[in-house]
C-alpha cells in the first residue's frame, strides 16, 4: 500500500514524528538520569567502604552498563504500573481473514550441511503445515548449502534430491497446501574468500520477495512450478527450523497485519513507512528442558520492554520470526543494508520498516539444552548487536540510513547489555584488589546480587501491588480488594513467576566468569571485524548444528571454558599478592567459577522433555 504524501498526510506524519521524538526524549532522558544517579551511588559506596577517589571514579564508570539496566527496569516498572493495559491490534473477521490467507505463504530459511538438517527441516515443515491449517498458498523451504571453496560440491545434488523426495512424501501423506524447496546457488564472497549463499538469511528473504514480484534476477535455481504458484503472494510468514507455530497463530498473524489499520503505508518520496506495520512479531516461547541451565527465552526476558515500547511508541522490535507485507518490504528494504555488514539484520529492518507485537499468536522454539550450545548462540547474538553500532553515528552524509532517537537508544541498549558480565567481573576485581577484608566482601555482594535481584525482588513486587488497583473491572474502595478472586490469582501468578526466576540466579553467579570471557571475546571480535578487517561478519552456524558438533566429556567442558578457569586462578594469585585480607571473601566465587565446567557437564547428562510452556 503506497501513498503520494498529500499535504494532510504529511502534516499528520510530521506531528506524529514530533510526538514520538518528545516521548523518546523523556523516556531515554529519564533512564539516562537514573543511570547516572545509580552510578554515582556506586562511586559513593566504594568511597564509603574505604576506596580512594580514583577507585570510586572507576567503580562509578564501570557500573554504568549495570545501572543502566537497573534504571530501565525501574522506569518500565513505573510505566507498567501507571499505563493502562494496551488493547490488542485490530484484526479481520473470519471471512476476510480467509481471503488474506489465500495470499499468504510460509517460508523456512535454512542452511543444509547434512542429512540431519534435512530431517529437521522436514519435521518443522510438516508440523507447521498441520498447525497452520489449509488455505495458504504454499510452504517453501529456502535452502542454502554449506559454505565451500567452489561454486558446487559433490554432495549438493544428493542433499537436494533428498529434500525434494522427502517433501514429495510429506505432501502425499497428508492433505494441505503445496510444499516446495527453492535452492540457491553459492556466490563468491570476496570479503571472506568463500563461496556461500548471498547475505545468508537476509539474502534469501530479499531474493524470495523478488521472486514473488516476478523477478528472475536472483541466485535461486529455476523452479517454475514454485515460481508460478507464488505469484500474487502478499504476506510471508518466516519460521526458523528450530521453531513451530502454535495452532491458529498463522491465521491470527494474517488477520492482524491485513487489517486496514495495520497495513503499512509507504511514502514514495522518502521511501519510509509512515503508518501501519511491515512486520508483526508473535510471542516467542521456548520448549525448555528440565536441566540446571534451562534459560528463560530471550522473548520472555524482553516481554516487559516490548509491552512498554508498544504502549508508548506504537511500534516494537522484530527478531526475525513472524509475518511481513511483501510490497512494503520491497519498497523500503530491498537495497537498504550494505553487503557483508550486518548479522542481526532483522532488528534493523524492523526499525526501518516498522514492526509491532501480536500477543495473540505464538511460536515455540527449541532452546539449547547444553550450556556450550547456549554459549555459542550468545556469542553470535552479541556479535550481531555490535555490528549495528555504526548506525548510532549515521549522519546526513553517511551511506547508512539515519535512525530516530528511539531506535538509536535500542541499538545502544542491546550492545550495552552484552557488557554486563564483563563489567561486573571488572568491578569485582577492583573491590577485591583495593578494599580491605570484609569490606571487599560486602562490595562483591552488592555487585553480584543487586543487579540480579533488582527486577525480581524489588521491581516485580512493586508492580504486583500497583497494577490491580487500577484495573477498571475492580471497583469500590481499596479495602474491598482484599480477598478478591482476581487479586488472589494475580498474586499467585506473580509469586510463581518470581520464584521461578529467582531459581535461576545461582546459575547466573556460577557462570558469571565464563559469560564475561565469552561476551568480551564476542564484543572485541565483532568490533575489530566491523571497524578494521571487515571479514567474518556473516559467520553463522545454526544452533542445532552447533549442538550436534559438541563432543561429550567433562574435559571437553574444561577445555572450552578454560579461559574463565585460568582467570579465576590468576585473580586468586593477584589478590593473595596485593590484598590478602580480601582473599577469604573472594575464594567462594573463585571456587564456583573453577567447578563451573563440572556443573555444566553433569547438568547436561539426563534431560527430561516437558510440555510446551510460556512460564
């Protein structure tokens, strides 16, 4: 849907943009002031415990990433307590939804290394085809083969035949929309010196949109049947191979994005989406395993932020899985990003073309059961977020499109979030080396526990107490709320959620040193590649492939996590030499970090699958 930008529409857009800028200034300014105040409090605490002026300044400076996260939690808690509950986005009725479904297809971007990748792909396609229901145009696998040193490999033909045969069998076994596979030829990447699928997932999506729009200028190998079936597609749902759509979610996404209130409107003069949404993102929950390291999903961790963002600014984040509108995507994102520059392209695309959160649809994704696989995934996420830092400095003369204040804050916030374990470890080292005896232990307790407990023990109870008293359907004086069924259920849910998250805190302390080493490596590596070498930026391996490549054994864990173990021993030696009175208070944490690989090994042994859950 496009617009010539009439005077009335332009005036409305300018007013809306000015209002968003004002809200963004207040929002980011409040978080910034709170961050500096808390950092100053950390400096004062250091000084009060016997540290010198220089140490107090260093402690305050190092605490900024930590206090920024605490400040953000505090601001979000206040906003959630005072803002009314956001109404869901408008959606179509059943009849209109079916008409939109008839112009929607589902795609599964994947890199195939071996036959197990084929099995995973077909399992996801079969399950999603069953859960999505009938009426969709097609389910399409967008396939890249593994990187190589030549345009073709001997195993490519075998894998492509296997995929086509398995798709044919799956299609014949159960009725439903057609299933296809589109294979891409490798293209020479001069930056990395390798033959690979052009721009990985971003390239697959961009070229698929070109195929839908009738273009033949892509690296997809010819498939006339699929190409003919895809003409006229308006909406595309993207799913990762490790994910599964819940029944009814696909139709809910279509019903919402196809509603006139949500359809993206593109200004032809600026090429920007001025209203509506190009992307919709569902709730992403995890199929968790009952192990020590069953991390909460990224979506769950960000659910409060997402709610506040949409309530305040009318738009939200996009993390790569969801639905998008083809015409707006082609108009705004076709050539919007430079090549070999971005790994986390989904975030920046959501900022460019406007995204929203659809809470009534849900995707279930597998999260790594082994900490080492989770570690590799976190490393990749951190590298991807650091690659976006150049957008903070994009100006009128830059080749990068300038982002508004809110989006620049989001880029900075994601990047700073990866510094939390490294700066926490640096603060601990400063306290152990410079503060005497028990004061070093008190300082360490503050550094470790306050950031972990702030949201779970302080802000969550405040929110739990405040929210029910503004609910419209509960009337009368506050004394009548005591014993109200809604209130009892509300507090029971809050208590259950708080205790569940508190149970993960020991794991966070146990793995603090290794996460600090891992994320420091990711930040330094990504920064060097972005600024200097410009190589290896698109380095990526699927989580399932990484899990299969892991070798078992306790010594494998120690070898992989050896940097954090060596760091613990070095810290112990330095503390014993410089400030021996603090060593007894440092030893418990240092010992925990030394045995962390052993705990990781034993936690990964027996795993029991439990039902899907968003809690």
